[in-house]
C-alpha cells in the first residue's frame, strides 16, 4: 500500500495527497501498536515531503523542515485520535455487553425458574392426552383414581358395558357394578393395596347393562410422586369370564376324577387287615402331589386258609390309570399264586409272568413275605424293592436284604430267599420309596425312617404306620407312600389260640392234649361228623410224628381264622408235602397223609428253618353263631 501511495504522489503532484499516507500508518499502528505507527510516521513524513518537492522541481530546503514537521504532527494526531476513539468504542462496547449480559443472565434465570414447570406441565398434559387416547382405544374397562382412591375417570368401554352414566360411575366407583357376593373381597383387597402401596389384584363379577354378570380380573398400579407418596391409581378390568368358567369346569372335572381315583384306590387296597392272635397289623396309603393321578403303589396282607399270612408291597413304575390297573393285576396275581403255593420265590415268578403277559412295557418292584404266626417265621424274597426294616425287641433296626431285579426285567433264579424269626416285641415295617424320597435325598430319608422306627413307642397307639409316616416324612410326600407294619406281641391271650407241648413217648400227655383239642373244637360249634373227622386228622398226624420224628412235639389249634387250623411241629428230619393227592390212591406209603388230605379242607407240610417239620391241616369245622351243646369231650377221648 505504501508503494501505491508513492506512485500516486508522483503522478498527482498535490501535496495534500500526502495525507493519504495516514491510512497505512493507521493500519500499521493497529497491527503493531501505537509506537510502531509513530515511528513509521517519523520516517514517512520527511521522505514523502522530499519526494513531493522533487516531483514538482521545487527546492525543498526553504520549507522542508516546516512542512515535514506539520505532516508528522498530523500523522501523530490522527494516530492518537484513532487510538482514543477505539478505546472509547471498546469501553462503550464492553459496557453495553456487560449490561446486555447482566440483563440476559437475569432473563435466563427467570426462564430457568419458569421453564421446568412449563415443560413439566406441557409434558404432563401431552402424556395425559396420550393416556386418554390409549384408554379410549382399549377394549378393556380402564379406570383411574386419585391418590386417596377416589375415582376420577372411566373410559367409554365402562359406559358401554355397564350402561351407567359417567356421573354415576364417578359417584359409586367400581363397587356400583360389582356382584354383591364379591364386594367384601373387593373392599378387603382395595384397602390392603392402598395401605401397603401395592398392586391391587382381584377377580370379581361385574354387572352388564342387561343385568347379567361376567367375570373380570381387576388390577390397579399406584403412581408415586417425587416424595414417594401415591398420587394416582391406574386400573383395568379384563374380561376373563370364558377362562373362569372353563377353569371352574376343569375344577369340577378334577374333583370328580379325584373322587373316582380315591374310590379306585380304596377298592384296589385291602379293606381289612388280618386278625391274628398275638399280632397286630397297621397300614397306610398316601397319594403324592400328583393331582388326580392314580398311583401304582400297593400293600397287602392276606391270611391264607392254613393260618399263614402273605405280606406284599410294591410299586408300579409310572402313574395314571395304566399303572393302577397293573398294580391291581400284580396284587391279585400274588394273592392267587399264594393260594396255590405259599412260597415267596414261586409267587414272584408267577407275578413276573403275569406282568410280561399283560404289560410287557411295565416294570414293578415288589417284596413278598410268608409269615407263620405259629412259629413266628418269615420267609421272604424281593424284586428290586427297598428292603423292609425289622426292629428287634432290643430296639435295634436292621434291613431284611432281599436282592433281585424288578418284575418285568428279572431272570429266573436271580432272586434269593431269606428266613428270619420275628421275636416277641419285634416290629416289621414294609414301605415304598415315596416314604424316603420326599426331599430327593434318599440317604437322609432312610436315616429319618430308621430313627422314626427305633424311637416309636409301640404302646402309644395301634396306628403305627401313621405314626411312622408322620415322623419320617419331611413335609408332603412327592410320590405315593404305602406302609405296612406287623407287630409281634409278647403274649397271646386269646381263647381262639391254644398251644400244647408234649413228648411223643408220653401217652398220657397225648390223651390230655387230645381231650383239650376236642373241647376247643366243641366250643367252636363243630358237629359230630366234623368232630369225628377232626379227631381222625389229629390221630393220623400224631401217629406220623411218633413213627418218624419222635421226641418233643408242639400242637397248636388256631380257631381265629375262617376254619380252625391244626398244626403239629416236630423236631425230626423234616419233610415237605403239598396239597396234591398221590398218583396211586391205594399205595401203602403215605396212607395216613392221604387220609388227612381227604378229610381236611387243606393240608401243607413244610420243613422248619431250624429243623423238623410243620404240618398244617385246615379242619372242616365251620364256626356257628350259636353253638349247640355237644357230647362230653371226655367220653370222646375214651
């Protein structure tokens, strides 16, 4: 710019043009400060004045010093003026800016105070409009109440359903349309929800405009304010009438199925337990938490005609009607097989064949025992079932181990038979696995069961099975539970049970026992013919013992069953005899037993575990309600 002004000064010989040099000086002063501008003016003023005089051809010396001073003064004055002017402008700008900033800050503070309220109110109004729009669009009955629970709003669906005006709904609330039987529940739930600030939830019936009622699910959620207080309740009523009535129908069907299941289960289990002198039985069946499902657990105690008792317990895998049918089949198969051959191995074999034939896809665990009340001997075998527990007179509890695979998967010959004597004061407990699996910890369950059996007071109650279950079960049973117990008492004080002991060489003792035997039969109401047959049976069995065993002999007459049973127990070599007659009826050998089998209703002879034989003859002597007077037993002996 300075070079441009110099060219103009030579082209335009006007000395006033030199004043234009103030422009670059001003720019220089603004760029580098006032001092830099004055220094530049001190150089530029004489230089410009000299150039102008030469350009005109005038001698610069006469006026050079004066004009240079004037020009320099002008330059400095302009620079100072501009500097002061800029300072004035800057102060003015700062003052205006500060004033505007202060006013803006105040306005901003005012706006900051008012803006949140306005924005919150605007958002609330917008949300309110949205909620109302949604409420009106919903098919549900929507309502709203204030923090105190007073109704504020009901959507159009309420009006359409109830046929009530909005004013009546606001005055009476929900209760105005609720069935009278449901109002107490409504008030109780509503007060509870308000006091606990919890979600309100209740099923109730609402009256329709035509006077009918439908079931609804009423729910309300509280809206909390900034301080935690409830400021509003938002609720809905959803029509659940179809689901409710379907549920009630299912409940009725379930109740019916449950009654049928209970009736079926009761019909499948024994209605009574054997009545054996000196022994007491107790049993329990408890269904697991499987709703109406029929279980496959069973217990059974059957007294055979010869006085022995068949004990069985088992569990069919699975549940439902199919398992129950299999359970009944197994129980009946065991009963039928025991009538023909009272041996636990033979009984399990028969049950296994029945299961494979009828239900080849089923598996069953079972335990079978044949108990002889006369000798207190128990012969048993198992098929994959939990071993029974036997508490001895000393209180110690032990297992009756009965190895073997379950029915349906067992192989012939893989089951072992066991024998044990139940001493007076003993307690035998048979059970299914539901008793020890209530908590899915079988080891802990078995421990609880052992402790319950060991600590049980046998004199406290005759409901032993229930007492054991109450102690052994931890809470409700998950699976079905079946328990069967047999208690052997110390003494047998029963006139129906007579026992005599003598030596076979003692003829006089035999006569006395024979006389007592006849007297006991007379007391049962035996006729003369029946009594004669019974005497022949006694004589033949006694003669067989004298000929083959000799030595001590025990005679037992048990009249507590359907027919009296005569037992003779010797200590000889022992023999076994079934109920079948010999192939040759005229054979000399075994003629006495042939006569016994002919005259008796049933006859069995088995080897005793400790040696000797046990012959059982079921006498054809029916008990009479009012026995008639018979001949003198003493004369009969004579």
